[in-house]
C-alpha cells in the first residue's frame, strides 16, 4: 500500500499543473456548496432570532403568521387594534414582567413609523440575545423626538439634529403629511439586519399628538391646534396595534397565552414568536433548498471534470501503465493507482474548499454582520456540513472508480503497441 501511495504522489507531482487546476475546480465547487450550507444555517438561525427575549406577541385575533408579519416585520396591516384598557390589563398580569406596546399606521418616505415607548430600546433583542445599540445619539425623551434605523439614516443621509416629517398612512404613497409637527432626530441605531433598520421610532404620545386635529384619517378642515397647546390634551393612546410581552418565567408562557386568547373584553391573540418564525421559515425556506440543489449540481459538474481529466490523461499514460505492468504490477495495482489518484484529488479539493469557506467567514463575516446584520460564523463543520463533505467524498470515490476501471482493462500488449 505504501508503494502504491508513493507512486500516486509522484504521479500527482509530475502532473501538478493539471492536478492543481482540477483540484481548484473541485475546491471552488465544494466551497460554494459549504458556503451555501453555512449561510443557510446561519441565516435560518438569524431569522429565527429576528426577535429574541420576547415571550409573547399580543395583537388582535387573526392568523399567527399575519400577526408576526405586521408586528415584527412591518408587512401588511392589522385586522384591528388592541384597546389601551386591554393592554393595561395584560401588563398587570402577575406573570408579566414587562410589556412594550407598538402602534403602526404612519410612514416616512416609504419606511414604517413605529410608535412605542422608550423601553423598546432596552427590551428588544435580536440575534443571540443582542441589545439594540445607538450609532449616534440617544433614545427619544421629548414629545417630537425620533430615532431612526440604520437603513433609513443611510438611505437619506440623516444625522442627529435633522428634522423629518411623518406622513399619514403606510407605504410609498402617503395620504397626507404631518408637516405642521416635524420631528427632530435624536438617535440613529446601529445596523441589526432586522426590520428595526427600516423603521422610524417615535413615542406613543407623539402618535396621538400629530392626530389631535384629525378625525377618521383626515385633517379637520379649519382646525389647527398650536404645538405649544398639545400638553392640554390627554395624549395617552386609546389603542395600539400590538404589544411585545416578557414574562417572569418561561414556564408561565402557556398560562399567559391562554389568558390573552380567552380575554373576555375583546378578541385578542398571543403567539410565541419563535414557533411562528419557524412556521414562516418553512414557507420561505424553499429558496435555500433551491440554492443547495444548485450547489450540489456544481459539485457534480466538478467531479465530472475530474473524471474527464483523469481519463483524458490515460491516453498519454498508457506507455507508463504498460511499463508498470511489465515490471510486475497486476491489473488490480493499476486500478488502485488510478482510483487512489482521483480520490486524493477529490480529498484535496474538499480540504481546500473548506479552507476557503473558513477564510471567507473570517474575512467577510465581520463585514456582513456590521453591514447587513448577517451572522456568518467560522468554526468546526456543523453536522450538516459533515454530511455534505461525506457525500462529496463518497461521490469522489465513486467517480475515481471510472478511470481506475478504464485503466484496469488496458492490457500489456495494448500499452506497448503503437497506434496510428
């Protein structure tokens, strides 16, 4: 076996340029396969942790995915609002540690305006329990303070101290602007890779203040209340869109969920964000499976190239193989030589491909996390990556049998004869 390995290594070294190019092609294919698998795994974990540390999300009774979409991802609209009386009743439940209300309905140049409390920036978690950080400024404290997400600030070049105007209605096309009551940016959030980046945050009292002289979604004709007189009005919200709830103990999550779902005063619904995120991922996860399938096809093409290169080289090596036969090598030895050579090239390709993925995660991972909030981890292969590497090596071994069997069939006379 040692002699066979020695001959294989010498043969590979003698054809190092061709072998290097073949191994590089396999390495790129393997890197693509493992890279997609790692991105898929990390993206799935990141998606499942778009919101973490929140035990329940409360909203009007509808579908679980629908409630998650408009409360966390700000996609779509609520079927109904939740009265402030109900929010206070839920907050007073003995198992509820904290509650952060959320009010939607307005926008700023196509980005959602989220009315909430300053506690939002303390309680909201994403990723592996990470807190929201401020790139500049601080949370809002005055009535017309606002905090903008990283993507909003980057899109329009906003800085702390600038004034912005909120529009009534969500989406690119707004119904009317609240230009009589502009907001001042007091904080810009760090990029998180979550819907927080695409949001503008104001206080719940500010949402009520800009609608004081509005009725039924329209400004009251001829009525204009000066800003300095707004303090005379009761600016407590009458209703909100949803609420994020944290409990004293995770054990009580189903008890509180049942309390909300059977609340007698109005039809409400409480969902577990983690379980609903997994349900949502099962719907949109078809894309990841498609990318994985494409990567697998690329690997198969790379292995087919390996077989083609080794078989093509047999025409030039027939004299070499014939000499080996003449020196006493059996057909099985020739078969083992070609099979081992192909398998080693496949092994080298897998090793280099994995090294490429690791290097890419180390070099590009911090940039992806800072720029897009995507966590790309570098480390020992996961279970799924071991399975893929095993599948690639098995496929490489099967592919190595083809040139080995081809060489096995060459006879001594065929190798020594001259073909014209």
